C-alpha cells in the first residue's frame, strides 16, 4: 500500500514498503520513472524481503514537492525517508539516474548505506553526452510526444508495445520542470573522485546493449569494494524486461 512521508522542506513523497527485517532494500528509480518500475523485481524477490520503493520529488505520486530537483536533493530525501521509517543502514538499489542518487547518498551519508546495487548506472562524472545528445534529451523532457521514441531506445529490440505503454505512462507523471532540472543535474554530475572513498560493498550491473565497457571504466573502476556483472542480451531497462534475473542478482548480493 502506498504511503507518504514528509521531508525536511515539507514535501510529501510517496513510497511503498513491504516485508520487514534488516537490511532493507531501498529502491530508487531513474529519470522520468517512479516506484512502479520496480514492481516486478520486488515481486520476484518475494514478500519475505524488506523492500522500500520511493517516488522521487517531481514524479510519481509525490506531491507538494518543490525544487531543486537535483541529485543532492534526491539523496537528502532518501536520508529523510531512512530516518522517518527508522530503516537503519540500507542496501540502496538504484537504476540509471537512481544509481547516481545512490552514489551521492553513499558519499554524503556513508553511515546510512550498508551496500549499493547500481543497475545501468549514470556515472558520478556525468552522462558524457555530446551537444547533440544533450539537445535531444532536453527535448525529450519538454515534449511528451518524444518520450515514447526515447523509451524505445532503452529497451530490447524490437520493443514490446505494452512495455512502452507502461513506461510512457510513468514518464508522464513527472513534471517538465523536474525532468529538465534533474536531467541537467545527472548529465553534469561531478563527484566521481569522491566515490573512491565509498567503503560499502557495491554490485554494479550493466547490460550487454547499454555500453558495459563505459560502465566498467567510469563507475566500477572507481569503487574500492565492487563486483561487476554484465547481463547478456539486455538493454537499459532490464529491471522491467528481465526482473527475475535482476532479482536473482540482488538476492545473491544482499
């Protein structure tokens, strides 16, 4: 059942929690996502696992949530959620931009992070996009008609229309201001060197069709206590398309 908590600045952010015990798995969605992108992964993990999936401010069912819509603010919201639910040190599971948020939390509040599971992560050094790529993604954030075409590039080919329908509906929940500002924040992130000090064990999961070499070079190589896994025949949104495999990988680590 969906619940809400209040952050330090009064925002009401939505989350879904199930199970109990320690460590809790805190799921953080990516750009223009919400907690529902994790539904099939959480289901595959089973009710015995303590899981918490959040809607970041500006998206999903969260409300009364002004900006800034930046990586640092998102990480602060996670701190508030951990405190509000007395979760203790958590294993943070982040996808794409959500993985960047997880890294930021581990840098800013290492005492709250028992482990990291980073799936298709955007590096803490930013997206390394070309000017053309930046312009394209900014256009996606401003144009609802472009979202579906962008999402089609993040799933296996040929894309499953039902999957695109689902992700498109999720993306429509994020405000344009939040989409634009959060994009600029992760696209130009600049705290990679600080991730070298993260002591918590980390699992990095890349997809074969989502630049795994760059992931290994720009994320994995910086983390001192890391395991790296590549999913064969998978794309960026493996959490939606390959939930059983993702869940098995999470289970073996956590």
